[in-house]
């Protein structure tokens, strides 16, 4: 398989149309072991689009992004930052769950550069319909998918950046003059030694996002 492109409709009219097409995607090997494609969800004309890494165990079973522990934490942070939850769309850089089986458990494995590249056409197609004002990049995988392999969250977080001008392949994004803001992934907050401080850092970054679209 050479990436998702051949499954992406050429002139999609809705996110639902993309989502149905993505259900059949075999653009990389991740479709084989995962339960289902987990596409983005949210307001079709959202001002703010969040991009995460890939669905987790709960998302893989339910077929919706950010409905597990990381999703609950993110929802709380969105509220605390004052972002309007009805004006958001949330998706992932990679749309199938990558995992390793240990006994009865499925252990999360980060997607590799090949999975990120293979799945990227879906992200581009989502942007073509959504035309958001602001893209919130949650963690390193989303950052690499959108801004290139040298992206580092710690260096860029909490700052508004021009986008897609600063992206790796700005020419393939069908949008102009929007902004991006990177922050840590909510799963990193869940794993942090000082969880309160990590949570506050996430909320502070999201407040910059809220102010940018107010
Ligand atoms: N982590 C992600 O990056 N995305 C999800 O949908 C769930 C957890
Ligand atoms: Fe297609 Fe992305 Fe799933 Fe790979 S991860 S099969 S490219 S939807």
C-alpha cells in the first residue's frame, strides 16, 4: 500500500463523505489489526481544529476520537481555557490504532514516519472542507505530520505560528492564512510526574488559542 490517497474522494462535499470513504482505507498496514478507522468529529465549520496522534484503545473500539481518558482530560482543559466546545473539530494524524499485543492487553505504539505520511491525505482532505481559523497541534506526532520531522513541542508550544506557511508541505494544504498553536498531548499530562503543573501548562496554551479566535 502506498498511502491513503487512492481512497480519498476527489471532490468531497462533507466530512461524512470522507468518513465513509476512510472506513475502507488500506493505505498502510495499520488497518489490518485495528478494529476500525477512527475519523475526525465535530462542528463542520469549526473555527478550531485539534490534531492528535492516533486513536487509543477505547477510541479503536468505539470508533470515535478522544473518547477515552486523554479525551476526558482534553475536554476539561478546553472548558478551563474558555474555548467553545461546540465550535471545535477534533481529529488525529493517523486514523488507525497502532498497538502491540501482550497477553490480553493491547499496548499503544506510536505511529512511525511511514504511517504519518501514509495517512496525511485524510488530514489534508479534512482541512479542505473545514477551513479552520486555528489548528491546535497536540504533541509530537501531530507536529511532525503538519510541520515536518524537526518539529519539537517543547520549543514551539504556546506560540501562535503562521500556518500552513511554516508547514513541511504548505503547497498541499488547501487553506491559507490560518494559525497554528502547538501544545503537549493530553496523554503526556496523564503520564507526567507533576500532573497539576502539566495540566495547567496545557490550559495556559489553550488560553492562547481561545484568545486568538475570540
Ligand atoms: N490520543 C490521541 O491522540 N487521539 C485519540 O483519539 C485518543 C488518544
Ligand atoms: Fe489508511 Fe491511515 Fe488507516 Fe493507514 S492509518 S490504513 S493510511 S486510514
